[in-house]
C-alpha cells in the first residue's frame, strides 16, 4: 500500500509567510527603536560633553583672565610703592587715588592673536594703618560666556623683620644653655653653641671674633660646641644678603605722626611734672609738717597693661617716672597712675624711656620709645636715644594671633637687675641703635645678679650684640639668666605689630579661589 503525502493548503503556507514577515517587521521596529534610543543617547552625550567641554574651556579661560589681573596688580604695586619710604607709601594709600580701592577697576584682556577675550575686575582692600597687608580680589570672565566667572583672592604683604626669631646687625653669640625655635640671621657672625631648630644664616663668609675664649677667624655661622648636627638641626647658611637697619627711622617718624590727636594713637611726651612732697620740717625749735611742690623732670613712662581686674581688657595704667636707678633700672619714684583706653590704631608713642609690663587680651599693639626731637643736621641727635625697660612679665592671654605686641626702642631693650626670676616676654622686641639684653651684674646684689629662666615668645631684632647671660673666660656662668628659651611666634608672619619695620618688596603669601 502506497503511503500518501499531505501537502499544506495554500492558505496555511500563506499565513505562515505573513507571520514570518510580521516577526521580521517587529524585530526591525525593535532594533530601530533601540538604535534610535542609543543614537539619541549618544548624540545627547556628545552634545553634553561638548557643552561641558566648552563650559570647562570657558572656566579655564576665565581663570586665566582672573590670574592676569593678579599678575598685573603685582606689577602695579612694584612700580607704584616698592622702594618708597614708609611715609611715601602711607601718602599713596591715603591720597594717591590707588586703583581698585574706591571703585572696582576693569581691564580688557586680549588673546595671543590680538582679539578681545574678556575682562577682569579688581577690588582692592588697602592695608590697615601701620600694616603692609593688601587683599586683592580679581574676577575674570570671557565675552563668549560672560556668566561663567572665576574669582581669585590673594594677600600681598611685605616681609616683616619680626619673621626672624632673632635678627642681628652685629656679631652674635648663643650660649650652650640657649634653645631657639625660629630662623636666625645676623649681619655679623654667629657663634651658636645651643640648639637651633631652624635655619641659621649670616652675612659674612667669615669673621673675626674678639671673644677671648674663641678669638680668631671663624665661618660666618659656626659652633664651639660640636657636633654641628646637634647644634644646627635645620642647617646653616652663609654668606647671605644684608638686612639694613637704617630704614627703621622712617617707621619711627611715621609712628610719631600717627600717635598724634585725631589719628587714633596715643602720644606721651611731657617732659616736666609738678610733684607734691610732704615731710616734717624744722622751724626754729619745733618740727612742722610741711607740703610743697617741685617741678620735676619726667624720666620716662611706666605702662601696665590690663592693670585692674574687672576693668576690661582694653585699658592700661600709665604713670610718669621721675626717678629710677641708673644701673638697676628700677623705678624709684613715679606719679599716681592714670587709666587710659587702648588706642584705636594700636600705637603708643613715648618720646622718653618706657617701662612696660602686664597682660594684653585681644589686642594688636606697638609701643615705641624714641626721641625724635629735631636738631640741625641730625634727625636723632646723640644722647636723645630712648630705651625700653622690662622688669616683670609681659604676657599674651591668647597665643593664636589674637594678641600681638611690638616693643620698638630707639636705643636698647633692657631687662633690669630686679627682674623676675622666671621672666616671660611675649612680644616682638626691636632695639634700633642698641641691643636687646641684660647688663652684667656682680655679686654685690647676691639675690638678683643671677636669675633662673627667661622665655621670649615672639622675636628679637637687635642692632648690637644680644644677650641675657654672661660667662667668664673659662666659660662659667657668672651673671644673668641661666636658661634662655627663645620661641618664635608664627603668628608674626601674618600679623606683624602695627608700624613694625618691613622689607620693601611685596610678596604673595595667600592664594585662594572663592
């Protein structure tokens, strides 16, 4: 029996064909949709990337334009005020119509081909009275995308002399009991036998020492207490550039100007005072209690910061000194104290000797002791130099930059015979013509000629040889403070005392994008 083959009906074959076509169509539609989605996403991504790229390019260009403003302003400072005297710089800021201070200063910037690229706008905050710190804000944008702006703010300042923990103008010797934190520089040679935690530099390549125990030629910086690696923990360097002390007179003159009434400072310059005295006086055969007045010469002023508990931290007690020990620097007689407010601009100018002690709280101050009485051919006549004397602690309440004190003496900054056994001086001290230190005292005052520890938290600037301790020819300690700790106050880098001497070139010490 033959088998039969059944063929599908024509309609069935046709339906299957249509179904296959429908499936292909659906597949094509799906693939097309997916492709379109991918393509749309790709186009969107590319467009977004292009937009972001153009925006980033605009941001970078705006940043470059803002930078151009900062660099131009640095050039402007160099040409307008670098190398000028303190008085000339002050006149520039107060009456020289400096750019960018009263109204923003806008400048168009061009691309390398000469086309207009955009603009920068400079807004300048001038230095406060007695300071060199300038704040410059530069905003940059391009013409293509003016809404895309970049803002740079920088701080310009002149390096202050108090950026060294010790800055000297002659040969300096640091004994074995001295530990110093901060940079040291001298225009003379440096013998360092203690421990220096930071760089020690000197002007000369070599120098002649007249000290009997080490007399002879030595390197600009050296030690008589080897090994060097234990003395100079951050190294030594010589020869280096000189720091001129001659420019300080300009700061003294400017300081005197700003201490006058109406300028926000305090000027103390009275040279005579009526002092009342009472005593038993013999009249005939009897004694009579008698009072009289004498017109006494004022030998100086005694300033005590924050003298009375509860009066607040913005006052000081000031009395006139009419008699003091010429060798001990102890006040023997003074007028009753008068309470003063701390001056608004932080400047106290005393045209006489000055005794300073006490504690400050949230204050930036400078005390100047100088006699600038004019004499023919001599702006500072010999014999008119004035000193600052320290016998008791001078303290900061806060050592985080809120308290800054400068003590600027025309001649010496001297620690007296009857100084505290453990003395702390929180200040940047400067002796323009003389030295910072303590005189030699022998055992005629057995309880005082030798002292325990002195700590300086701040900086020392001294024209003559600094020193708070004395040794004999054999190297034995014979007078002064046995232990000397000198610690640099890092806040002086950014907040030097008002009217403290600075260098003549501006540098950028802070750069940030706002």
